């Protein structure tokens, strides 16, 4: 019988994936407490969940939270995620993504909170040696964002080797889509994800979509990525949480579909879903963009009995478009 009760701390729970996770936790019977500095998150996205506005690096605030609540687990969505920004300001990424996470883990240990779910990324792999990528692929991240995530993975596994922690490390591929009921949308400032950028062009909020490179070794010359619906991602987190609370072993796995869509396919599908023209312009390749980045997610499917339900391209775009119009 799954364990669906208890209070959990959701760090970064007012952001894109975190706020969708809070919705799912509430529906599953958990009581989520959100810690978020609101630099990237939105207070109104929390649907009545308790919000503590503050920094993950604030040791005194964390001590107060762990003293006044009995958390059964911590879910961590509070990393900075912009690759380009990490190249310009690596200190920001190492301070928040690594140092502040260490503070969080130390307070967890002091208060004997042993279950930890960490949002990681396919960026830990770097340039793919083969595709689809499985969890045995070498880790050679090529930017401070990816390196910061790899560092935290290693820290978490070291804590676990000492018997102090049980974890799920979940390496996302391309998170996309929005709540199927339209209650939440994807909102990054500035926006850097392809599907919302394409939909902004459809809505007339930007003049055109820049296609960075059309001469890759792919069927239509544009990059191929593995898009996974945010609700499917949250399903994997919930399954991981239940696994840990029931005494299951720690887990590291990819979250993707094993199926890739090209930039051009995304644009074409968005034109069909929205009925809009969506102008495009061609730009140069971006350094470090591999032609194909697709997950082998068989471990998550076997270990968690996880199956993506919403991650077809049409569904991803339809949900994102509906939510964008409802929440605008």
C-alpha cells in the first residue's frame, strides 16, 4: 500500500516543475511546505500550499523549518538552470546549486530527515558518445550548470554511502508542457525553452523563432531532443517518494521518453495545434548543441514502474498552449 501521507519540504516549489509537484503532492494526500526565494518562482502558483519565502542557503531559516515541522522527505527543485548564465556567472551557480544544497543536506542530517529527491539533468552527460543515453554513459558536463549538478549528485551519493541518506536522483531531459487542467503554465524570465518560445511567437509575443542550425545530421537538419511532460516528471517524483518512504533502495535514473522530436517538428506541430503561422529565421549553430539528445529511460520504467502518459508532441504543445492562454 503506497504511503501517501506526511509533511514534505519542497525547496523551489514555486517554480515551474516544483509548483506542478506541489499540486500532485496535495492530490496524493501529502502536506507540502514550500521554501522558495521567488527569484524564479511565483507565489500565485502554489494553490494554497504554505510558502516560506527565503533562501535555501539560510541556515537559521532552515533550522527553524526543521525544528517546527516533522518532514518525512525533502524534494529539491531550487537549482538555477540557465546554461548561458552559468557560463557568464559560474559563481552564482556554484553558490546556489552546490554550496546552498550542502547547507540543506547538513540541516537534514542534524534533524534526521533521511529521504531526499534531487532534480538533476541530462547536462551531466555532456557531449553524447552514443544515443539514447543510459545512466552508464560517461559524465563530462561542458558548462558550470551541468558541473554543479554533477557535484551535487556525487555529494548526495557520498552521504548515502555513509548511511546518512536515501535518495532518488532524477536526470531530466527536456521538461515541457503544463498542467493538463490548465491551472499552471511554464513561466521562465527570461524564457529559454523551445516550446514556450514557439508558442510566444504563435501568440504574437515575439516576432519569430530562431532555429539555431539547420545542417545537423538529422532527417530535417535541426536538433532532436527528448521532451517529457512536466506531469510525467512529477509522477516519477511521486513514485520515487513512495519508494523511499516504503524502505526502498536509493535510485538514480533518467527521465525521458526514448523518443526525440526535432526543432522543426516542434514548430510544425505548434502550427497545427495553434492554427498560427509562427515565423522562423535561421541562425548559426550554438556551441555545445549536440545533434541528438535522447534518453534511455528503461531504468525508471523498470524500477519505478513509471510510464509517461502525456509526452506525445501534440499533447505537450496542446497543454502548454491551453495553460498559456488561461494564465495569461
